[in-house]
């Protein structure tokens, strides 16, 4: 019985901890290396224009630019949309700031379209 309680409590703490970034007023930190490595691997051979090393650095630079844009717009998104989109991004296999801002903008745009009806 005691072991079950410890497991349930531990699980609850982990679940809460995973939600904290979504509830924060700060743009979450996302490790974009995996998605950028995947993009870079699609570049092909080293002799090809935009070889993997260059593609990787360009991707990381682009993701940082998107993060900067997101930081400027962060306060304009609702807490519910932030929670949903951040949770979705953090649970996905290849999170990125590009996907996060797309999710937030789409949620906002749909809300605005529905409000005009």
C-alpha cells in the first residue's frame, strides 16, 4: 500500500513538473538539435550545396530567430493556448519553435475568425 502511494505521488509530481513550463510567463526552452539534425541529414552529401553542417547551423539560427519573434509575441497568446501548444510540442518527437509558433498563431486566428461569426 505504501509503495503504491509513493508511486502515485511521484507520478503526480512528475506530471505537475511537466506542466510548469506551459504555465510560465516565459517562452519555453526547446532543444531544437534533434529536428535540425534531421533536416541537415536530408541535405545529402558534403559536396552538395548546403551540406549537412551548413544546414544544421542554418536551422538552429532560424529556430533562434523564431524564438526571438515568439518572445516578442508571447504575451499576446492566451494561457490556454500556451498550455496546449507547449504541451503538444514538449510531448512530440521533434519539437521546434517553428511548430510552437504555428500552433499558437493558428489557435489565435481560429478564435478571431469564430468571434466574427
